[in-house]
C-alpha cells in the first residue's frame, strides 16, 4: 500500500471495504444455508473459499485500521482493550501486546481514570446514554498527557445487548494548544486595543464603523456607530488648508474603495463633546488572503496639545521677530508718526486684533492726543483729544496699569463708550499705559470686534509692545529737541554771518549787493556741479564771508579810487589770510573756510595767498572765483567803472585754464541763467 498519497489510500480502502462487505454478505448467506441443511458440495467449497477470503479480508481490515489517521480502540464491557490499531499504539507509545487485554483506564491520567471508568461502567450497564462524542486525555508511556477527541459507537449482540464499544480517537492536543494560543493572542490584542493611547477604529468592508477603542472614543467624545453614508455626522477640516471634509471624502472611504493606506493626514475635528481637536489620522485597509478588502483600520492620534505647543512656539518666534522689526523701525525712523504707524501694523497683526491706536500724553494740558491708529472705521479717532478723567485711556494713565473691558456693551452708556460701540462695533478694549523711566508718555489701546480670550502670552506681548512704543515716543521727543536746538543754532549762525557780510558791504559802499549776488550765484553753480545739500550750506556761508578778511584792510587802501601801489597790494593780498585767522577758530565754519581763504588762488598757480595750483585749490573756491570776478567786473568799483557783459564774458573765457578751472568756466558759460 503506497503511503505517500493518503487520498489514494483512503479511496482504495473504501472500495476494498465495499468489496469485503459484499463477500461477508455472501459468506453469511452460505452459513445460513449450511445451518438450514440446504447445502451442497459446491456450496461447501464456496463456503471454504469464503472463509479463506474472510480471514484474508480480516487481515486487510486490520491493515485498514492500521493505516487510519485516527486511533481505534475496541473495549469490552469489562473495560478491557480488545483491539487497538497502530495509530493508537503510536500515540500511547506502547506496543499492541502491552495494551490489549489491559484495562483501558490504565492509560488515562490518574485524576481522570476513576471518573471516566465509572461513567464507562454506567454506560455499559445501560444506566446512562452513551456519549457519541467527548474529549478526554490519555497518558502515554513517557508520561505525557494527550488530549483525544473521541467518537464512540456501541457494539451489541444480536439480541441488542451491549457487548462493548468501538471508539475512534483523534489527537487534538496540538490543535487545542493552537486554539488556546489564538485565544490568548486575541485576549492580548483586545487588551492592546483597550489600553492603546491612540484612537483605533475598525470598519467593515462597507466602511461601517464597528468598534472604537476607549482612546478613540475619548478623542471623538462619543462612540459613533455610523455607516459611510452618515459620515456627515463627523465634522472635520483638513489642515493646513482648513477645508471641510466632505462625507464621501473621508480617508476611510478612499482606503476601502481604493485599498490605499493613508498616513499622517492632519485634521481639525469637532468632537462630539463640543471640543475642537487636532488629530493625526492614519487609515489602512484590512485585506484577506486573496487581497480583497475585508474592512479598514483607522488610527487617530490626538496632537492638540502638541499642535498648541508648536503654535505657541511659532507665535513667540513671530513676536520676537516683530519686536526686533519694531526696534529697527524705532532706530531708523525719526518721524514719530511713521514709526508709530509701523508699530501698530505689527500690533494688530501679531495680537490678532481689529484695531489699535496710540494716544500721546500732553503733560502741559493733561490731555491725551492722537498719535496713530489702525483699523478704525471712522476717522474721528484722529481728532482725539481727551481729558484723563474722560476716557479709559485716561484711567490707564492715572492708575498706571492695564485697563481691560471684555465687553463694552456692558459698560454704562457714556460719551466715550457710545461711539466705540455704535460707530466702530467694538466689543472689547485693552489700554496699556506707556511708561518709560517712570514717566507716562501715553497709552496703547487695542480693540476687537468680537470677544477675545487672551492668554498670559498675549498680555506679555502687549506689554512688550507698549514698552517699545514708549521708547519710540521718548526717542522721538529727544530727537525733536535735539533737532530743534540744532536748527536754532543754525539759524543763529546764519543771522550772524549775514550780519557780518552786510556790515562788510556797507563799508565798501560801491560793492553793495555784491555779496548777496555772488552767494546766490555760487550756490546755484555749485548745485549744478553736483555738490550735496550739506556742502551747499558751507558754500553759502563761505560765499557770504568771502571778503571778510577785507575788515583788516585799511579804508585808505580799500576805498582808494586809483590803482594800488606795491605796498598797498601787499596789504590787500593779506585779506584771505586775515579771513583764515578770523574764522578758523570757529569750528562750525571750518568747512566754510575754503572760499574766504582760497578765492584768490589761480588755476595756473599764480594766485595768492599760497600759490595753490589746479585741483589743489578747493572746488568751492574754484567755483567762487569765477562768480566773484564776473560780478566784480560787472560792477562799478572805486578804482574803475563796470565792464560790459560782452567784455566780461570775453575776459572769463580767455582766463579759463590760467586764472580759472576750465571745467567750472564751461559749466558757468553754459548756464546763462546764473549770470
Ligand atoms: P574786487 O574789487 O572785489 O575784485 C575782485 C577780483 O576781480 C580781483 O581780484 C580781480 O581778479 C578781479 N577784478 C576786479 N576788477 C578788475 C579789473 O579792473 N581788471 C581785471 N583784470 N580784474 C579785475 P584782485 O585783482 O586780486 O583784487 C582784489 C581786491 O583788491 C579787489 O577786490 C579790490 O578790492 C582791490 N583792488 C584791486 N585792484 C585795485 C585797484 O586798482 N585800486 C583799488 N583801490 N583796489 C584794487
Ligand atoms: C480712542 O479711544 O482713541 C478714540 C476712539 C474713537 O474716537 O472712536
Ligand atoms: C474715546 O472716548 O473715544 C476714547 C476712549 C479711551 O481712550 O479710552
Ligand atoms: Fe577777495
Ligand atoms: Fe568779491
């Protein structure tokens, strides 16, 4: 019998069994014939044949039992084993001779044998019904217990009396262990399901949610037993877009339909307990061996707190950035209105408020005056001038601390609340005094058109902003004062200088108006030649003072109607040096000195007092020289009458490159409006 193919063996056995039964029937028929005497020689021969066959077939039957995959035991009513097949011996670990004839119950574990034997006896005695199926353990020779599943069948004699039992037993020890292991594993999985700190949902292949673990139920605030058609009962938005998740657009729906795994989907949900939460969603299909979708698993991780922490950090970073921007604004912009307006841009943005303004304290009049605003609908705020007793801002100044009105509508109707509520629709108000070096400079006010629930961090930032605004106001005030004293000084100098030059013109009656004219022309020409505003201020002063040195030239020489003697020329040529001596000690005029000191130097180096040449001569002086000679020749002098324009033009032209810087002459000639 080939052992390699069980199925073939079993098939053959079934066929042989049928064959055997047919032969036995035949033999029985023959036996009956013998008993009834109706038998002949041929029949006896047949009978003999049948007996032989029977014996042979019994041998085969034994073989049949032996190759069976299950154990067979036949017990007599006295508990003794009549027959056991090879598989039975194999399982028990004994040889057939050690088993047959012994009480079957010797092969049961000690604690089982008496009870089972008792039941067996009762069944054999017909006192209780036989059991067709039960499971009980046997004890092997090596002392192991094996669990056997028994199927039992009564053996009866012709009269129907019980003569024994035939049982087939299957060793189910391993299967039971596997089942138990499976049960344990399921228990473990259930435990994990229950204690897992992430939300877990199981859905069937139609997307119907079957089960949620406690963490999942906690996240959503309820256990929703809903079908996919009802996903609308869940409210969620995808982050960062904030787009509402449509009922047929849930990750779970896609997962089941397309067998896709969706990881790290970020959702903001409206939980059933009314809370907004941020969750990480993970969905994966559950596939069977053929790859068909059997359902899906959804994992929810509540990251609300993590998200809040991240948001907080991001906000703090933004706030720090905003503050550093403000610091730069304050340092760079000297126009207070402009820097306050920049600060308010950042204030409303970073605090997330609808409007804000800055009122500056006028300590003379004890009023708060408009400084800057942002976000107001009406322009009335720009005319604000309130007395301290008549406003929240005033209260902030007087009490020197934050005033907060969470709901302006709950305030008594009065002159200053009404416009805020009626015209501006504001709901809440916060006013922070702007204090620096112990002095209140004003108030920073913020308004919002819905209620706010600011946290400590928000107030911290509001205070930081107020500190910056106070610095900005303080800085601007200092700068303004400095600027004012600066310009006062400038004006004083200007007046002084003009006074000097006028005094000079008065002394030299004939040159009246000369200084004013040359100053004007020189500044214009220097402007055309590209000198800066700051340089032009110095050029102007230099021109005004160009002949200040003539103060040191005696009247007899200065006002002499005729040509000068050599001696007189020596005195006259000292006037630039005198100017230098007079003006050099005045720091403020040091840069203006070029013209008075160098206006008689010549391009070819033949001028005085130092004989400078070309670009050694300061540009301002080179420019001025052209203008000065132009105006001197166009005017009457005590020593000669004025020249015609034509003649002067000719003179300037031919002196280009000797007396004058040719470039200056060129520009001067090209700008007839200067003359
Ligand atoms: P200023 O009268 O203001 O003249 C300024 C410059 O214009 C002179 O510098 C000279 O470069 C030019 N300039 C003025 N008038 C004439 C002129 O008739 N011919 C020519 N070619 N150039 C003229 P400069 O020469 O260094 O003279 C400096 C100052 O000396 C003059 O200032 C004036 O106060 C005085 N000065 C010059 N020449 C005479 C003179 O003949 N008699 C008197 N009393 N004073 C003179
Ligand atoms: C203010 O509080 O600064 C004035 C607001 C307004 O006039 O509406
Ligand atoms: C106002 O009366 O408009 C100003 C209120 C305030 O400054 O607190
Ligand atoms: Fe001069
Ligand atoms: Fe002059």
